[in-house]
C-alpha cells in the first residue's frame, strides 16, 4: 500500500468519525429540555396558525356567499325582505319548510274537497286550498319571529356582559362582536358571527350594524348599535350604557315571567274549554253512534262541524290574545 493510499484512508476515516461526532453532538443538543420545549412550541404555533387561517378563510367565504344571497333578495322587493327575514328567524331552510307546509295544506284541502268531506261550493274550495294555507303560513311566520325575538333577548344580557368585560380589558368592540359570535349559540351567536364576518371582509362598522338592525328588528339591539356607533365617534366608554341595557333586558324578562304566571289560569281554562267539545263527541259516539254520525254523513251536519271548528279556533285565538300580555 502506497503512502498516498494510507493518507486517503486516514482522511476518509477522519471524515466518517467527524460526521458521527457531529450527529451525536447535534442529537444531544436537541435532546436538551430547553430545545425540546422550543421545538414543541414552534410545532404547536405553526399548527394553530394553519387552523386559524383555515377558519378565517372559511368565515370569509361564508360571509361572501351570505352577502351575495341577501343582495339578490333585496332586489326582489317586499318578497325578498320577508325571505331574508325568514332566513334570520328560522335559518336557510325556514323558507323551504314553510313553503312545503303551505303546499301540503293546500293539497290536503283539495283532497278533502275531492272526497266530498267538505261542502261542495266554490268558496269552500277557495277557502280550503288558498286562504287557509296562506293564513297558517303567516301565523307560523309570526310565531317564528316571536320565538326568535324571545331567544335573542334571553341571550343578549350575557353577550353584553361579555362585551363589557372585553372592553374593560382593552379589546376593541369589533373584535368582541366576532368573539361573541363564536362563543354563543343561535340565534344571537349566528347574527353576531355574521356581523364579525362582514367586518372581516372590510365593511364599515356603521353599514354592518345598520344591516343587522334591519335583520333583527329589536329595539334593544338598535340601542346597542347606537351605543357602539356613538362610542366610535366620541371615543368614550360604553361600559355603563351596555350594563344598563343588560339590566333593563333582565328586568323586562322577569316581568314577562311574572305576567305569564299570572295568566296561567286563563290559558289553562282556554285549553280545557277547547278540549270539551271533543270529549262530548267521543262520549256521544260511545253511547249512541247513530245519533252523532248524522253530523258526519249529511251535508248539513258537515257544515255545522266546520262552522263549529272555525268558531273554536277563533275562540282559542281570542283567549290566547287576551292571556298574552305584552311587556
């Protein structure tokens, strides 16, 4: 073996040993507690950043789709207003469900008329196929609005408390609105999240609040919007105003519960009176079927039954209206 070969082997062995030493030293350096903790923090922060970015992009996409849908409906006039209002109080499926229910009632009325269970008159057919489904849909629409308003106001004091605490900690109101949307359930959480997404798209705070006021249509939320806009213009604190608003909403809710308790007897009496006719019909059918079946087998009897049913519905609605005190 020549001297050149010996030198080459020595250099090769030295390089191998140096590489192994570097690997051992770097592995030992990485295994130090401080370096392990730093690597874990970097991994967590990177993963959290990706998740936050993905959630932000999804929120922006939902906000863009919602904005385009509402603009298309606003161009439809009054029908578009009620469709947007129905989306607010019942979700995106509210209009479809309400329309299918009205269509089902119309088909049911047409079936009753075709089977001869209704008086064979044109005004009866129009009443069963057109008027009744529309009235029922309107009644359900108002019921959904009242349900939305009640649930929204029940959540609003807690949401205002969260915004107050965030303001005291120095967090801007715009960020607090988005945080409320993430923390609360529907309906309040969905509306505040919608406002937060609109703010993320770069819309002005005044425009976002004006659109929300038109969607929600509650005086308490309108007052909240006015407080936020005044705070932006004047730069003052809105803590006291929001605390007072939350106290007023809570006091009104307590008064509503007291009024409901005081009218419980009247509502229960109405329910009992509404069930008495059905109990009488069942007793007569059990004791003398031929006597009561005259109402179901003759045209005059069916007319009297439908008239009695209409009067019963009117009476129930009147009792409900009297017992439902507005506070």
